[in-house]
C-alpha cells in the first residue's frame, strides 16, 4: 500500500491515487460527481415550474392540438440546479486559469458587463417596440458605433452581423455590391495560405473563386506574389492583420496601395484587432472593410461557443452599401432604418443584431477608456513576447520576434521525441491549463499558437512558462508516456472521435423495449 | 485599470527579459507614421461611473415587464425562471470556449447533446444541430441545404413567412445559384395563403418555406403542403418564430416537414432588443450529413466511459475551407444552454401547461377585442398571436397607445411597408399577460378608435 506524506494510504490495494482505479458504491469519486443525461433522470410528468392553471376553455387550435407525446423530461428545481452545476464542473474556463488559446483571445470577462446587459432597460425590450420607447437603446448602438469607428479610423459601421464569420459575409457582400454598382464583375478573391478557414468559405459563398497567396519566410504576405496575382479580375484581398502567425504585416500600406491600384478592395479579417486597439487604426492602413469580434477584442464571453457578435467597419468607398438596420441621429433623437434604401445590400439578420453583446462591449470600452484600451493592447503584446522570450531556447519559435499578441511555435523541438503537438497539448491539461491552439495556422508544421492575453499577471505567466519548460524538457528526456496517454488527470481520458463520426449518435433515444 | 494585472515594475522586468527598452519596440513592424494615433475618446471610468452612465441610458427605454405588453412578431416576452440565468453565469459555462478539447469540456458537450435531443423531440424530427445564430439565419441555411439535397435551385417563400426572414434569405442567397420566389402576405385569408404555396411548387422547386404559426398568427395543417412538395421531390421547410407553440400545436415533423428551423428565444432567453437569440435547426436522419452548423455526438473515452465530442466536422469551414457546407463558425452556445435549462425545468408537463396558458391568454385577448367596435380579428385558429384589422392605420394606434403606457403590438406596415397592410395590427399574448392588461388595452383602444 502506498502512503502519502501524512503516512496515510493514498490509494486502495496498493494503487496510488489514480481515480479510475477506485470504485465507489455511489458512482461518484469524491468531488467528481457522476451525472447521467436528463433523459435518464427525469420523467415527462415531473416539472420544476409552477405552470399557470388555466382550467377548461374553448381552444382555438383548429383541431391541431399536439396529442402525440413530446418526450422531454422535467426535473424539480433543486435537481436541475444540481444537474447543471455538476456538468459545469467538467469544463475549463477563463475563470479557472490561463487559457492561452491563440487566435481565440480568451481574456477576462468582466462581470460588470453581465450586470449591465441584464438591466431591464436593455434586456427586457422588444426589437419592434415603437422607436420612441427605445431611445436609450438606439443611443447605445449609436455610441458603440462611434467608439468602433473612432478606434478603427473608419467612417461607417454595420453592427448587425452575429459573429465574426457573419461579419466577413457582410464585408464581402458590400464589396460585391460596390463592384456591381460600378458595373465591374470580378471573380477572384485572394487569401493568404495562413488565412482562417472562414475566409475562403465566405469568399466562395459570395460566388468568388479563391486563390491562395504564399507567405514569405518571415511569415508575412509575399508582396511580389500578391502583385503578380492582382489584376482586374480580383475583387478583393482578405488579409488578417496582425496575421494568424501573430505577426504584423509590416508592408500593409504597400499591400493596400497595390490592391487599390488594381481596383480591388482590401478586406481585413479583424480577429486579431485586440493587439492594436489604440496603437494603430485600420483606416490609416488602407483597409476597406474589417469585422471586429466583440467576443475577442471587447471581452464579451465566449459562452462555450457563442453567441458572438461581428460588427464591420467600412471605408468611404463601401459605406453606402451597408446592410440594414442602422441607426441615424436626427436632432436629439435616434431612428433605426429597417428597410433597404439606396444601395444597401440587404439584411443579414432579423431585428437589430446582438444588443446584449453591444451593451457588454460598450461597458468594457467605457471601463478602459482610450488610455486603458491602449494599455490592454500593449500588455497583451508584452505578455506574448514574454512567453516567446522565455521559451525560445527550449521550444522552436517559427519566426524571429517580436510577435504581436500571440507567439507561434512549431514542432521542430519535438523531433525524434515521439511526442506530437497533440500529445503536448493534452499534457498541458494535466498541468491544469487549457491547451494552446494547435495545428493552426497551417503554414508551419505542428503549430502551437500561444495567446496569453493582457489578463494574466506576471506571476501567472511565470508559472505557465515553468510548466511549459518542464514539459519540453520531459519530452526531450524521452518521457513519452507522460504525453502519449495524456490527459491522465482530466475528468475524461482521450475521446474516440473516429467512433463518433463513423457511427453518429446525435441524440438520446429510449432503449428498445 | 482594474482589469489589467501587470504593474509598472512587472512591465519593466518583462521588457528586460525580452531585451527591449520600450513597449513600442515590440510594435516596430507597425509603420511609425501611424503608430500611437490620437484617439478622441474618454479616459477610463470606475465601475460605479460606468454603471451610472449605462443605467441612465437603460432608463430611457420602456421595458416589457413594466407595461401591458402585446408585442410579438418574432420575439416574445415570457417568464424565465431565475434558476436559468443563475446557472448560465457559472464561469465554467460562461467563460469556456467551443469544446474542441473534449476532455475538459464535457459539461458543454453533454448539455449540447441534451439540447439536440430536446430540439428533435419538440420539432418531431430525428436530429438537431447545436444551434445557429437565430431563426432567420437558420432559415437561410435551410434553403441552402435544400439545394444541396435536391440539386434544384428554386425556393418558394410562403406569404406566412416573417418579412425579416424573407429579407435575410434573399440577401444571403443573392450571390449563390438559388432562385427565390417570394409570395405575397395574405393575413385576410390564411387558406388562400397556404394554397398559393401549394400552387407555386413545380419540378424546379427545391423547397417551400412555410412559417407555422404564421407571422399573422394563423396555424395551419401543413400535411397537404408536404404532400405537394414531396410529389415534386421538393423539401418542406417549416419555420416557427414562437417555439413555445410546439407545446400546444401538432409538431412540424408530424405534418411531414423535412427540415424544421426556428427561433428558440422564447425558452430561456430574454427579449434583449433582438439578440442574442438562438436558431434551432432539425431534420431527418438521412439528411444529417448535409446539415450546417456544429453537431455533438456520443462516444467513449480511453477507459470506455461514455462521453461526447463535436463530430462530422468534415462539413465545416475549418476543415473544408471553400468547400464547406456553410461559412458558419460560432453558434449560440450560451443561449442554447439557457434553452436547455429552461426546458429541463419545464419538462413536457410544464411546457404543455405554459403553452396552454399562452393560448388561453390569446383566446381571452381575442374575445375581448371582438367586443371593441371597428376591430376585426382575422384568425380562426391561432396559438398566442393574432392579427386584427383596424378602421385606421395601426401604426398611429400603436403610437397613441404607447403614449398611454400600453405596448399594443406590431403594425404590419413596419414589417411590410407599402404592401397595403397599414390597418393590420399583429398582437401577441403570452402567459405574462394578465386580465388587467387586457382590460387596460381594450379601454385605451376604445378611446383612440
């Protein structure tokens, strides 16, 4: 029997504290509480609400009442609270620790933002109320627009896109509308090899052929290759800046000039705008359209996969083509334009977009102010460069520094160790961290993209760096088992994704009787 | 600044470690002519100041809970139990990312699996995805999916479909191969509106999109529409904007729908001035590989323990790039969580109870309005929403009642300007409407008409 430092047994029957080996009578293991699906817990006769009692009345359902069973089980309120609380404890979140997921920008989510979004004056108003009864909400949209336009140096903004990819769609549609308005049919959009997958998907969706432009050895767009590809068939060039390798495109103004010389538009994927807020304005860099992920740059929560919000800022050349709705100020009051007028390319969503996210983002902006936003960008870049400087001797940075808000490593340092990028990432879970982004961007081998954000203290960074160094040393020392089966200490071991795809089980079903 | 942990001394030490003197040395790739521009915006504010400032803006709005409230037409005021909002704010849910690392995201993945099952059960379909942006974008994605499935291009949008949904579908498909045929709204004759959709189906039709309950509140038996569509090898896409209706009305699956999409806001989510909401998307097993959006599936881990992962991602943009089924990346995770928690509290029994309370309120509203001279109710069969024809422009009436502190509904002219529907008013009554609310409405309406 193994003993811990109190001289007490640390496991049963000589097994050290590997939880998997211990079988309880309850199915729980200490604080790791087993929790079945609600379909295995509740019944359709159970409910956790006091439904209003309506009594008998003559219905007006026209004989179309739902007589078949629905099948959704209910749980009493205490059991509901317990069920979802137990589930929550199987998740990792920013609130728990360092979340260095490159490109995704997992920064702190201030709770003031949550409180503000829930004010009844914002959270409990209907999008089709008379406009006289929602002047404060329209004023908020106008103010958010003002902040976004000022920070980007752009003259127009469309707030309504529901997420970053939706913003890309908005931007490219405006570009196509502008080209059609001048009778200029073009068929190609150029994207760098390192682009987010959404860029080519969006371009194709708008009817464009996608051509890839290569990168130079320093990780930036090859401007000569770009020039060679630019002609009067190119509608737009979609470039992420800072780019997906975490580098600023230092020739961005020359790139913009070349794009404009060819009569094309410069779409900037603003996923990484958080590195340069207050430091540089896309409008000064020649950008024609850029989406901003409010859930990255302006701290609205990721929520386990949305909701996002992806406003798009536009240059003068595109501002007449913005989708409805948009807010205009008339004297002291505000009006929302809901019907397509003039050259607007149409409507992307029912209603007005992600108001709840607008409130959170503005709350974040007001809190930081112009000074704090600039400081946040600087701290994000400083933290990333600190990681790069602290790990460059033991891991393999893909490019010479400095980087912007994220540091890119590849897997050369793991060569001949038998450890892959995936293994390394899973071992980070055992260290108590969410892994960095892996295998993206595609332009380096076994990519590891580390974005600490400005939310981490130096002490947190130092502990994270020690952990990463420890792992790199362990890999090089041949401790393959530490990685190959990792994570060992997460609530679940590695999951079989092949089985999930081969034999899809996408819902619970009652067992055959 | 309260959100930034680094101290001045930390920054100096870190710069020294990096080997530069000033933070701007890290921004050396930014052209110096554009670095550090003047930004004409206010400086930082304390939490108290921000709260005061935004509180004043919020105070300028009339919130639904503070007045007699009959506004619907795609978004609905319902009571959401306090438990829902408490649970979704647990940091492990709120501050998690998309569950790409399933070993430390089983909380999110399990609730998505539960959510998918609930949506499938509610709609009467086999499978549902992990949610879309909202009902309107889900409808657009359904039209695109129908083209992939049928390899035909013509989509028919029935007159019952919400004007914004039509506009979103038309905008989204304007640069694709799809051909959209949009039929005129006909609030006066719901049968004719359905027949027009049936008559429009031909051999080129990929799908017919019908909203039920319709934007004017009518509920219809769609079985004949499904038969007509299937006879021409087209798909029936059923849209709903009021998910609560599924607790009282025969499901789209039972009526023969191939794809069901709709807005899930009513369960678990507040009005929020139009967003964030959540799009629901369900279909049959045989079409699942053409479905857009994220999907969660069951599997096992290395110890054989049941777990869940995102699956069938070969449909998605991060793998397929320009060949993806959709450019969609994010969904509405936290809104889906709110939905699934509220559904768990309700269960079938609670859902049926709340749904019937909605219907009862609408029946009471209809009966009360029938007594107001000059008001003509246009619906025979409805759930919680009706349309009335007024002797004067509905927009004027709505504005006058708003001045009296009553939010009476949505003038059809706001959704269909210039369509000759100026005297039509769309009114919703949910379980939140009281007898007193209806009395106040009827009294005020009597005065302005």
